[in-house]
C-alpha cells in the first residue's frame, strides 16, 4: 500500500529578501520548492493562508512576524485540510522567520493530532538554515516522526531540483 502524501506549506510572494536585496517575487520560494516536491512524489499540495494578510512591505512583514512570535500568536487561517487522517506522510514547508516557522504554520499544525504520521520539513531561508523549526515541530506534533529537514537557500530554489530530489530519495519518497 502506498502512503498518501500531503505537501502543506506557507509561502510569501511579493517583497522578499533575496540574495542581499529586496526583490518582488511573483511566486514565493517555499511554494516553488513545494511544487518540485509534489512533482517528484505525486503528493497533494495545500497552501496555508492567513485571513489577515501580512503587510506587503517586507520590513513591515518581518516586524509583524516578530510580534506574532513574541506573542505566541496563532493567526486565523482561511482553510484547513479535511480528513488529515487520510495522509501518512506530510511534507511541511515554510520560510524561516525569526528562527522558526511562521506562526501560521503553528496555527495549522496545532489543529491536528499528528501521532503516527511522518513529517518531513523543508525550509527556505537566506542563510539561517532550519533554525529551531525541527525542534519546534517535534514539540508541536508529539507522537509524529519528524525527519531531518531540508534547508534551501531561497534565491537558489529554482536551481535546487537535484538537491530536493536527492533529499526525497534519502527519505524514500521519490517516485
């Protein structure tokens, strides 16, 4: 029996810090990585979206994200996955914001019992790697098996297909 795969991610398009400068991205780095994973695994994509959008200005967004982290906030989300029980392998993707996942991901994952599920985190960043996100995932999802994550330099996502596919193979998840 094949495992049912879900690729859940939060991504920011628009103004992003990208290779040392602010750049306007039509598609967020994490979304681009999630699409590569979906193509390689046949998994279902699900984008986590907040009801209240973050500020369009990059620096205002980082301040809003820092305040959410400091307040341990759980922003309201537009939708959730129905029948999470139907998925055994869950890729969790996000940009590294202040050393961990955006609080929207905490709000999403905190809604479910992930016991018995396999979680494979992937994170886009501009040099900060996975930060504390793997540790935070283990705390947020007790009973789940959190695998070694993949950190992808955001500005290099478009040229990271081989790196992503190698990581998938190491997890036994490539088709």
